[in-house]
C-alpha cells in the first residue's frame, strides 16, 4: 500500500533567514514549502507501432530531474518529533480539507488548516488539473501551490510561502515533456526592483530505455554578487534497481535503490560536499507487509544516526498510527514522535 | 663496514615502519577529508553489495517445523 504519510503534502517549515537558495535539486539547499504534492507523471505520447517490439522500443520519457533520486530517498524514514494529529476530510470528489495539530518541544506547536482542490481537466486515470494546494497555520503563515497542465506536454507550477504577513518565497516553473526528454525552467524569488533572483534549468534525456543523462544549471544574482553552478546527472534503471549519480561543482550525490521483493526495498546513499568538506553514507530499508497493514522503515548512516518509523493502519477504521525514533550517537540526542492520521 | 651495513638494513626497515605508522595515522584521522571520502566510498560499495546479495528472503514464508 505504501506509506500513508507519503500521500500527504510534506509539512512545510518556516525559513529562518527569509529567502534562500532555490534547490531541492541535488546539491543545493531548498527553501521550505516548495515540495510538489504527489502528482503522477504525464504519460509520454506513444507512436502507433511502439507496442510491437519491446526489446527494440525507443527510449520513453525519463521523468523529471528531481525524481531521479526520489525512489531511494522514499525508502528512508522521515524524522518525527512530538505528537501530530491529522484529520483529512473529503468534501467532494474535487475538494479535500485537512486539520493538523502539532505538539512539539523542539519546534512550534500549533494548528494548520489545509485545503486541496483538484480540477475537472482529466489527463490520466488518476490525474486531474488544475491542482490547488494550500495550508495556513494559526499565525497566518501561508504555503500555497498551483499546478496546471497547460497543454499535453507543458506543465506549470506556482508556489508561494508567507511568514508573519511577509512573502518569504515565491517561484514559478515550466516543464516540457517530450517523447524522450524533459526540460524545466524555474524562476525563484525574482525581484525586478533590486535585481535579484534565481534561475534553475534542468534537462534530462533518455539515451536508452535504461540510461538517462542530464544536467542542471543554477544561476543566482543579487546586488553586487552573481554566480552559477552546474551539475550532471546519470541514471541507470535495471529490472529491480535504480542507480543514480550526480556530479557537480558543489559535490557528488550517488544513490542506489534495490527492490528485493514485494516486501523489501533497500536504499544506499552517498553524499559529498566540496564546500563543507564532508561526506556521508546512509543505508535504509523498507519492509512493507501488506497483509498485516504494516510499514517499517529503518536507516543508519556514517554519522552514527539511527532511525526507524513504524506505520500501522488500523483496518477497518480509517485510522493510521506512526511511531518514529531517531538516535544520534555522536551528538548524544534522541527524538521520538507519534502521528495519528484520520481519513 | 659492518656498522654501515647495519645502517643500510635499518634504513629500509625504518622506512617501512614509518610508512605503516603514516598509514595508520591516515586511517584513524577522522578530520581528514580524503580519509573520510575513501571510507565512505567503501561503505557505499559495501551497502550496494549487501543490497544486491543479501536481500532475497521472504518474511511471510512459513516457519520451518523444528
């Protein structure tokens, strides 16, 4: 069944400094609140004779740049702290609201109200546009995203984040999906008055049905300073594994995802940064016992951080429980969390 | 003559000991970037090997009767 928590938009966290480097794309830090809701990819346009010979079939659309490392990252448990109660209620086929109460000793406790609207333009069996997602907390901070399929191959997104009545992050991006390639351009925090902003360009090309190569260019500018960072990515997809490597001026990121069977998935990740001169390796696994409605994720890394999350669905009730714990041996800290999701 | 011969034999041995001690210092220096990079690359390769070779078991299979 997969993770229940993965079906909900990731909780946004307030940006401490206000604004920041755009990313979520491999090696750069990402302003919080800019993650995509889970929307399945647009099926590539197929030619009439394509189904005949699978072994000689031309390479299909490789997906997006951000999705290359996602399969491995989804195996790892999400860090939880405190108590969280989430109540989801579908008001119609197109509209859903959610109420989230968070109690935490490390982060701010509070209440968030979220709403999701899915439009009537259906492009796939489980995909409709436009998608409007937003949530607001009790201090008035807003996170909102609008995703729309402009044409069969062009998709656009606008994301906005406010904090204490001020705009912290705003970005817009366009994505074009061709038959065997995907290109995207993102404009982040543009400010014409002071001449600042960030532009991120992605390109991913299917070389063969298994191999995809691509690149990323990030250009940032503010008064008195500008710079660009490039990185290259390569992904090889096997029958039950995906190996991805990203190399750039900021460092390297390698991930290996292996699906052992229907129950067990493993992930290994290596990250190295030339700026901080640090490297780290993480090993994670996911046990999915569908018959028991149980999902367990565990991880351990080279910084001696061990974590685990256990999710259990209480059938036939529309209720799921999640218990998580993280232990950092080096810093001698321990965090545990408890989530209840209704609906 | 014998003294210089002993010195010649002692010099390579001293060089080997020095090389070993340098290697040990490199392997145990947690603040060295190259050392950490090599160790973590080795751990990554070991993790990939474990994932590919030691993960073929079925949790829901019936327990063997003892």
